[in-house]
């Protein structure tokens, strides 16, 4: 009996011991997995920080390391792709350093200000205050209390095209931006009204007080938002050929305006009667009646998805502080909103750089490239330290779709509203646009396009704000393309 009781107690003791042992194993496993998860989270964040966040943190004006560097390094120069100095550091009679901008207004928005760390001055702040020269020379300078020369930043901007764009824009408010569609390399970027950065210390605070419509600090090329007008018919036409199999056979009889019950009357420009048109004719003539009518053939959910594929309602993530373009049409939109949106009016807004990315995608076989304005970083003696390479953002449409939309853009030039390019030495393609923005009757003038048509080398986006003087946006674009090809 005693033996049985003893065995029973032993079994109970073993069970209790095993339970405690199992509990300890469970607790150990939980703690192990917890630490493993924390380790993986830290590793993931380290990779994320290095790839996506390091540049913004390094260049942040609150980064104390930048203050230390500015005490040891003379801020480097900013140059065009053909070697023209756009920003350099000089010393005045009292020995104080100051930033000098030799070409003043012409490059003010793309180069930016050292004072406010805008433009390239802010984007490449860390590189301009870093030095990668001779290590012996750097140590000698430090021992002598002498500053070393900072790295230079070379832009993709072509000085000849920049001047052509600046001169062609004249005294108008607006923007011109051009790039290589196959690479994303920005060749020219101009915004007006502009300012002379050499007087920033004196006038910067007063510039901040300007009304937004007159702001000289606003880079309209990347931060301006405008109704796209008829340039948006590129998107409408693309969705139409996706949704309507018989698009090549459809014929519309334009009477000068279009009315849909429950909607509004959409007039063509000057209420011009275009008569019978197919899609290519209507695109070339920029027929509002046609495009406001086919809007009701579109699958609105897919249309929104297409526009978001082309980066509407999304951060462009181009290395510059760019505004987000908006497209609000969906299945719940009213009749008038559908009509207006399909001709580039209504609530749709776009920046010139984004419109450039769209037309460049058409020129580049449906591939959207990331625009970039910094070509390379080099030492003060000219030794190349790093080179920016082209990167693909997205395949936004098929090559066949891009080819067809491109043929429509070519017809705009040969037979439609793009008459400025009719007799040039190069074959261009593009889309004109007029965008009303208030009840005053004034309208913005747009042109987006590229050349040569068969082998695109340059794409351009131009907007002239309402009340502009002189010829329309397509003539500004032509002046830039003429400079490129001549």
C-alpha cells in the first residue's frame, strides 16, 4: 500500500514538474520570438531608412552635422551640364562668405536658394558641404584652420535650352519644362514670375508676403496646379480605346456644341462646327463636343484606375517637392462632371511636370521614367564621385496604345490645332489645350509634345497662365524645340 502511494505521489510530482517545464519552455519561446521580431523590425527599418529616408534626413536643415560641415567646408558650386556656373561661394571684403548666382533670375527656381534650402541648394545640401578631395590637403587645411572646397553638383540642364525657354516665356506667368523621354533627364525648367536670388537676404521676407497668384518663390513647373484643358484628352482617348472596341469605326457629327439631358451644354472652341469626325479627327480638332459625348461610353472606375496608374492622386516621388495632381471622377459622378472632366475641365488639376511625364510616357512606348535634374556630383577638381542613372517609374500603358495615341498627337500637328509645328525641320507630335479657370473668360494655354515623332529625343510641357500676352503655349514650345534642333 505504501509503495502504491509512493508511486502515485511520484507520478503527480512528475506531472507537475513536466507542466512547469512546459510552461518555462513556452515562456522562453515567446521571449525568443519577441526578440527575433524586434530584430527583424530594426533590420527592416535600417534598410528602409538607408534607401528611402537617409537623403531627406541628411539634408534636413535641423541636422546639426550640416552646421558642423559648413564651418569646415566652402559650399561647392552648382553647374549646368555644359559647365556654366549657376551658384558659387564668394568672400566679401570683410572675409564673410556669401552665395553668388551669376545668371540670376534665369535659374532661380531650379537652383533654389541656400537661404531657404529650396531647389537643388536644398536637395543637394549635404553633397555641396562634403569634400572628397586629397586627404592630405584636407588634414593640412584643418590644422591651419582653413576650409576645404566642397563638392560640385552638375545638373542635367542644358544652358542653351534654358535660355530659349526663359526668353520664349517672356513676361508671362507660367512654366516650361523639357526632358529626354527615354531617360527622364530634365533639360530645361523655367517658372515665372521669377526673382534674383542675389538679393534674397534683402527681399526674401517681402517675397513671402506676395499673393499666391503673384508668388515669385513658387516653382510653377513642379508646384503649380492647373486645369489641364484639352491636353487631358490624351487620357480620355486612351480610356476610350480600351473600353470601346469599335473606336476606329465610330463617327460623330459635331454641330459646334453638345448637350446631354441632365447635364450641361459643352461648346467647341468658338463654337466651331467640325461636322463628321472619327476619333483621330476629333483629337486633331480638339473637339469638345466629341470628347464630352464619349465620356458616357467610358467605364468610370477603370478610367480612375488608369489615371492613378499615370500618377494622378499620387505623390510623384521625383526627388523634388512636387504637387499632387488630382482626378476625382468615379461611378458616383454626375452627368455634368463627366462631360467637363473628359475635356480637361471640372475638378481635374495637374502640374506641368506631371503633364510632361504623361506625354513622355507616350513618346517612350508607354514607359514612364523618373525625372531627375542632378546629373552627377564631383570634387572641386572635377573628379566624378557619383552619377545619377535613369530609372523606370512604371509601364503605364502598352507599347501599342502609346503608338496609337502618338499617331493622334502627330495628326494634331499635321492637320489640327498644332499649326505652329507645321513647317519645321523636325517632325513633332503633341496636344494643345485651353483651360478656363474662372468666370472672367480668361484661360490658361497649354502645349505638351515631343520630337522627332519617329525617334523622340525631347519632350516638353508649357503652360501660360490666363491673361498671357503674345502667342499661345505651342509657340513657346516651338522656340525651345527650335533651339534644340538648330
